[in-house]
């Protein structure tokens, strides 16, 4: 499917949207505008081009606005004034503007978005903390800030109590403290950070958390509270330094995917010990994962991926060796029958 590019310039698009409001036919207002990849138009005047007073009527009706990949250096013009510029806006995309840093936003940026529910700010340069003005957006449900320069996040439960999706992949976070208290959180993306500890994340307060991505971090163990997030369905722990798993994983009755690939599970274990790499309660509930497919033998809706772990490679070697011997015995038996 191909979407025809709007060849009009930004001022013309906003002027037409404003004129539409004045139409005697009572045309519905424009609620979605995308100015993605229009850096050449915004190079000289930046965001001011969009914020001209004559365009305010069009901005007031917007629900979605994309400024993705526009070469923005700052958006300080969006600040507290006598007019709320975006009273109905629910989704704002300022992603892929790598020059945007914390100081690119005014301290009162948040006052212009009283209804905002989603912020997309991937591939910018925000950090080392989340800009305070973004923390003041109390109605946020989705925040994407992957591939920024974040090193710490604190007290998210006090600032974003309604957050459902939080994506902070590709930063430099060393702690996830506070995220275990986000009661509405459904998906948490923390892939490719510098986490060595999870500081009680997830916990029993993450009542709705169904997906947790922690791949490519530096984790050597999981907190005991991990098993209290009983709504979890997908857990990605591949590419860490885990040597063992906590007891109580059987509480995760909704689990369908547990990716443990490329960890250190089974390192230094004897062949007998390798068969006990999963907690006994998990094996009792789900069974052992198949060596090749990862499907658990008591509940095949649950898949455990173990590729790249010492024990997995050893189990796989033994599995194929047993298959080879069984095949040889089958062939030998057939030859005996033929001779008879």
C-alpha cells in the first residue's frame, strides 16, 4: 500500500486546515497532522513556522501530531502563554531529532498539552535524566524514549501513574528503581541498557504487566519479586549473565515465552545437575523444554529458549548423540531381520 505524499508546504497545510474550520459547509476539523521528514522546511525558523498565531485554530483541534525526523534543535517556543496551543492533542511524535536534549524544551512545555497520552521521542539525545517538564505530563499512557542518553529514572510512579507502555531500550540505565510500583504498566522495554540489578522490578504491584524485555543487559540474578508479577506472558532475558533462576516461577501461569538464550545457565554443572537448571516448581507446572523447539512437555503453549547457554549446548549434544545411537540400533536391527 502506497500513501501519496502531501506536496503542500507546512504553512499551506495549516492554512487549509484553518480555512476548513471556517467553511460554511461545516467540514470536520483536521485532527491528525504529520510533518515527518520535513527538515528543509523547518531549518530556518524551526517550530516557530508551525506556531504562527493565524494557525492556532487548526492546532487547537489536533489529536495527533508528528514532527518525526524534522532536524529540530529546540522547541522552546512551545511554552506557557495566554493560549493553550494543543488542548486536545493526545499523541506527539518528536522522534529521530538527535539534536534534541533536555535544554531543548522549555520548563513549561507540558502546560501546552493537558490531554497528552503518548510521547514518542525515540532516537533523540535526552539525558542523563528524563526532562522534568515531560515528567509533569500526568496523563501519559505511552512513553517511548529508546536510543537516548538516559542514565537514571526516578519516582516514575509519582509522575506517570497511568503509564501502560514504557520503552527505554538502548540507553545507559543502571537502575530500574520505582518501576515496580507502576500499577497500570502492561509492557516494559529495557533492552540494551547497563542494568546489573532490577531493584525489585517487577513486583506484585505490576498487576497488569504482560511483557518485560531485559535482553542485552548485565544481569547475573533476578529479584525474588520477579515471580510476583503473575500476569507476565512474555519475558526476554537473553544476552545477560544469569546463572540461575528464582524459585516460584510456577506462579507465572500465563507465561507463553521465556527467552533465556545466551546466558551462563549451567556453567560448571555436571551432566546430572544440568537437568535441574529450571526450578522444580516450574518443571512441575510446565514441564521441561524440548531441546530443539523449546516447547514445555507439560504445557506446549509455553516456550523456553535456552540456546547459547552451557547446559543447553550440552543437552543438545547429548540429544543428538542419543538420536544417532538410536538410528544406528534401528539400522542394525533391520539388517539382522534381513539376514534372518
